[in-house]
């Protein structure tokens, strides 16, 4: 996995909507916002959609927890 959103796959497209389940990144995974910036630098119009506060609370600290 390259990132939570894999936005890098949209290189070459003029308009891109990135739907990201998480907006974070780290040394190993590029954040959706950093990928969006790279796409924009190449001429794309980019919008990033991430979770709002209520959705983050609903997901909890471990979104893979089957008990949620």
C-alpha cells in the first residue's frame, strides 16, 4: 500500500477527488494531502475528502475493531 488513499494512481488526470478514510501519513505512507499537493503541482484540480469529527469518533482508535 502506498497510502491510505492511493491518490498517486490519478497522475495524468485533470480533476481528482480523493476520498481518504484517514488523513494521516508517516515515513512509510504518504498522506492524502501530500499526494494531492503533488497532483496539483502537475496541474490537476484536487479535492480531498476526509472524516469529520463525528466520523472519527464513530471509527474509534481502531477502525478494524469488529466490536465497533
